[in-house]
């Protein structure tokens, strides 16, 4: 890490600045009613939990983790299909976390491998392309889970041309419409959003404009250091207090209005935004990235006649869906840290490094911080 | 639909060797219950898994070493195998006397390589003042083993400094050896230097994940450093944070003692190179293995003096008081850099790469 990086990091982890912000947050919150803020990024949840930020907040400021974990929102039908292909001798390539998430029959790709299925864990889609190129006599399928952060790299390789023996199950999801959907969900009663820093670096703030204008709830785009998150909460409370909700950018060192236009171009050339299923949430209008007709030979759904993605299929009585949506905290699920632990994950939220249950479990959080349940 | 649980037969996985939750489950569930009989009773109960057993006043321990690559910045498997066993004896309050040298070698290992490793063992033994007194050699067919495994066992006797040291704690103790059973609220937790150096040095040598930190392993025998602390007195528990790192050690202490431990994250010494490597990989330095660090629990009134004695020794220059035992919390609680609180869990095993 260079000195400039270190300097920035130190500034965004400064204890004095943090305690000043915390004091301001308490001052602003004093005569406000209950404020419910949602973030939609697993990395934000990690920052909040790792740095113990909830412990520092006033009781009436509740920060909830929304659907920000790509592994968690990947439909069970996509996992089932990948498991089936793997057992039929098609080698499935995917990320480490994705290989541990279970589909409808409680089978993950790792389980499939133990039963003789074919699986190789990769770090990027480029690895997958290289593996397929080296083994032209074999069929490969890449299970691509992720948001607009990871999808452009896949799009780039598709545009360059894939080897004939590699196709994609696209479980890529697009975040802005999901924020729009949650904004209007009456049972969620979310007052404001901390928008994702990485995903918005790609999409730009502009992608959220229509959803902001529809519901006019404060949206602050935030980075991933503890000061970033505290500052975002402070800015949100200020907006609420002044009664003038805005789209505000805390993460100027990365997020812009336009976003990464080159990445956006790759995405729009390769994927169509369609209504798509987010596991645990529902169908999100325009929330799914499907491979365009033009690249149909790269689309595993067409090549193998796979189903439309659908299905929650969580174990009975498990409350994964409510955790993914941000309706409850992990300890309210009857399985949390009992049957379901990072060592023995039942639901996807305990598998992914960005899953809320996994992050809480890693930090051994056993008590809900919310006052009103 | 099934409620939880897969139907796949349980097998030993790499997670069982990670020094965390899985290893604990395996040892407590499968190994300890089967060996809980015969011979004289150990002086520190086996259920607490002390680094050395004490039988009739003799401390006895064993450890096997497998590291890839065999040579890494700051050490090699030979230095590791002597230091580790010397340290296991040291931390219960014993003075190490002798260690054994069990070599299991893969067919085809160059004798020149073996020579270098044996030299390194001899050097570490001389640093520690112990004799390598007995040994065994086996060769296995090529491919049945990755180059070399070393097993060392060691014996030691009660340190002549231990009684006076325990006396200085100024209170009655659960055990007359160093064990977390002795920890009480208020005791200070001291670490003898920067953490994570060994793990990052080995990662660098593997050229894994693009990490090229200029970090040397801390592998070293710690009996000399320990003597300095015992001379001052007030040390009630000690351990070296190997697999599972400081996180596993403190969780074990909290569990065995039944007392919470509060750690001030900012005071935990971490070198800049290790910090950067951890930031990049998204891992916590407190989960990383060390091979030359001591963690001590010290009666509060003796803590400052013990700290100074460690700092005066070449292996303890960056020692710090990192926290204390407390009855306010259960388990291990960390005060984060911005003043928040979070639990520090027992590491589960090796971290899974992140995808977003």
C-alpha cells in the first residue's frame, strides 16, 4: 500500500473524528422519532459490525442490512440447475462462496462435488475463460453471481469472445431498482438509504434518480471506512431534520453522477435488464441482468434449456428471507447460531462473506440492537 | 424440505487443522474422551488442553510440523519444530530440558536440504539451551508425503522462578502452574510483540494471492523471554498464539477462566506490512498464526514492571498491554479503533475468498 493510501485510510479511521460525529449524531437524533436507515451492501454491514458502529448509535437510530449479498439473492433454481449440470458432467466454475450456497434440495455445488459432480472455484470470470480455453474438449458453465460491480468484467470477456465450450448462467442482479422496490414496501417502513459505494461507482448516482424522485427518501452514497458510514448517518439525519431529502454523495473519492461509463457500455452491450427474481425478496422490475439474444451461444439457459430463475426454497422455519429483506436481525431466526453457523450453514445468508448472518456470526453478535423488535 | 443438515458423510477437512472451532470439536468430541484414563492424573486437567501436560512434576509435550514451503523468510521447518515445542513447555511454567527429533521424509528429498534443516534445528536448540536427545527417521514413497514432516516432543521441569512468580500475584490461585484457570477480572493481558508476522511471511513465500510483504517469520524459542517475566513475577497464565492467532488464544482463555476479556484494538501491535496485507485480503491479523510471541495474563499491580522486563529483551521490544480480564462481558470483546465494541470470535478456519 502506498503512503497516500495509508494517509486516506488513517483519516477515515480516526478515533477523534469518529467521536465528534457520534456526538453530532446523538444531538441530531435527540428530538427525532424512530429513524430506520437501510444499506444494501454486504460490505457496509461488515464495516458497521466490525467497527462496532451500532453500539455507538442512539437508540432511535436503527441501521438495517438490506439485500446486499449477491450469494444470498441468487435464486435457488439457478443453484439447482448448476448442481444438476455439475452432476451430469458439465464442469461448473464459480466463486468460493457461491459454491457453498444450497438450492432447493439442500444441495450446494460443494455437496455436488462430494457426490461426484464437477466443480472448480475461480476468483474471476477471466480465470473461468482461461480454464475453458485450456480444456477445449470439455463443457464448462460459469455460475455468475454478483451486482453491477462484477458483471462488467464478465461482459468484457463476452465481447472479446468466449471459447465455444463455455457458457454462463447469469444470476447478475442490478441494485438501483431493488432500492426503489424497498423504498415503497409498506411493511419495511424505511426512512432513508445508505447507497452502495462499489455498485454506485459503476452505475453512477443517476441510476437512482427515478427511484429517489418517486419516494423522496434521503439517499447518501457512502464508502466503506467507519468514518464514511458515520458521516452518511450524520448526513441522513441532517436531511431528515431539515425536511429536505436529497441524493447526497459522501463517497466522492469514488462515486460520481455519471458513474463508470465504459463499464456501463459493456453491460448494456451484453446484458438486458429484465424483471428478475431476487431470492428472499421478490421479482424486482428491471433488477436482473440476462444475456442478450445476440450472445445466445454464451447463455447457458438457452444451451441447456434451463428454467426461468425463481424460488426462495429456504429450509422450513428458517427466516433467511426476512434477513435478506432486512425485516429482522439474524438472532430472530430460530436457527441462528444453533443449527445454522458459519461451519454448518443452512441458509445462504450464513454462507456468503457478505451475508448478514455470516457477518453477525463472525462477530458473534447474539443480541438484536433494535429497541422495538 | 429438510430442516438443515446435509446427508454427506463427515470427513476430515483442512478446516479441522485450522486451530479454530472445528479442531476443537474434533479434539473434544473424538480424541479426549477416548484417552481419559490410565496412569497418573495430569496436574493441569486435560480438558483445558494445556500446551504441555504435567505428570509427576515433569512437563511433557509433542507437536508435528508441516509447512509449505520448507524455507520461508525468517525461518524454516527446522527452526519452527524446535521453537514450537520449547514454547509449549515454556508457557505452562516449565524450563525445557530436551526435545526429540522425529523425521518423516519423502523419497527424493535432497540430503543437502535435510542438512540445512538439521543445522537450523541445532541452532534453535542452542539458542534455547535444550538438547536434542533422541530421534527417529522414516522414509516414505514419493508422492505419499509433501517433502518432510517433523515431529518433536519435549520434556521440561518446573521453572525455579515459578513459585516466587506466583507468590507475587498476591492472591490464591486455582493452579500452581501457569494456566488460564488462574485468570481473574482485572488481570492485564500482555502480548510480547507484533502479531501475524509468521503467517504473512509464509504466505509471501508461497507467492499466494499476490502478497509480497517484506515480513520475516518470528519463529523463536521463548524460554529466555519468559524467564525475564517470571523474574519480575505476577504472571498467572501464558500461551503462544500459534494457529488461530490471538483470537483463538483469548477465546480459549475466556472459556476456560469463565472471565470476559476486553482488548483495545489500537494497542495490539501489528507491523505496517502485516496490516497492509490483511487489509488487502480482508482478514483480521488477530486470526493469524505466530511462532515467536508470548501472551501473558499478569496480576494488575505487576503488569507495568513485567511489560518493561519484556521490552528490555530483544524478543520483546514491541510488547504492549493490550487489554484486561473483565466481568462486564462474556467472551472476548474488542474496543475498535473508533471506540465501538464488537465481539472477537473464535476463528472458524481458513477464510473463504470474497466475491464482490
